[in-house]
C-alpha cells in the first residue's frame, strides 16, 4: 500500500511564484525524503528530513515535517520554468524501505 | 562521475519472451534496488540486494527475478512478460551506512511489451 500521498496531484503556477506540495503518510517513519522526476527520467534526491527534525532548508527548497499529523510539505520558492517536474515524497518506514506516493506534477509557466 | 547506469534505456519485447534489464553503478554502494513505475503512478519496490543478500517484496510476482553477480552490477529478469509489465524500471543504490540513506537512481529503462 502507498505510504506517501501527495496533494495536490497537479499544480500550475507562474514563474517566480512559490509552489507548495503536501504529503501525508500512515505509519511511523525513520525519515522522509523528497525526490524530483523529470518526464520519462529517473528520480533525483532533493532533501531528507529525519523524524526528529521539524524543518530543513536546501537552496530554494524548504521542507517541514509534523510527525504528530503524519504530514510533510515541500516549498519551492521563486519557481523557475526548469522546476517543472513531478515531485514525490517518500517516507522511509521502520524496515528502511522508501514508499513513494503518486507525486505532484508541477508546471511552472514562463 | 560516479553514477548509476541502466541499459538499455528503451526495451521492446514480445509477449512471453524473456527479457533482461541491466544496472551498473560506480558509487560502490552495497545496496541496490529495482522499482517498477507505471505511467503516472508511484515507483513500486520489487526487490533489493543488501550486499549479496536478496530481499523480495511480498507482492512481487514470481515472473520477476534478479541477479547480482558483483557489487557493481544488478540484473532484472522478466521470465514471461505480459502486457501489464510494460512500465519504467528504475534501478537505485544506497550507501553502506544502512538502508536509511538517500537513494541514487539511474535514468530508467522503459519496457514495451507487444
């Protein structure tokens, strides 16, 4: 069964705007990771947040984690057309497996 | 550059004809994974190797097998591909500090079954 569920399924924004994607999961986790996938390509790791962390930053990315609500969010600030991709959250469960959600398809319009 | 390589990038096979997909890595990671990803769906873990230790997911069909002859290479064998096996197959690796680390993905092999 899927662990991570992203919301929204699709998001279209103008270049320069911020994009926020949310993720919910079901069981306890070791960490939660976000990946990006360009159309028809492999996944690229963006950021990992551990279960004892609440917020993490990497460049224009900001990830939050609320273990009490079993949810995470990914914020991309000042979006660029090159950010157009699918974004997946992947909670890592107690058996150290990544369980991917179906992803959010982000379109950044120039 | 250290990386995960998958060959071929595109594979076409006939219904029922065995096919092998390959993955190699220059990262010297001891964990290797195979995922199946169907269109607009989540990547689904099929199995993984921790060193030579093979770990199959409970819901992975018997039609799917894997081999890891050495640290660098891992193969996915589909014994009798069906139309429902058409998908992107992703190989990934992670480091020897354990399974709790970042996974590094190859570009994938897109399999078409005619």
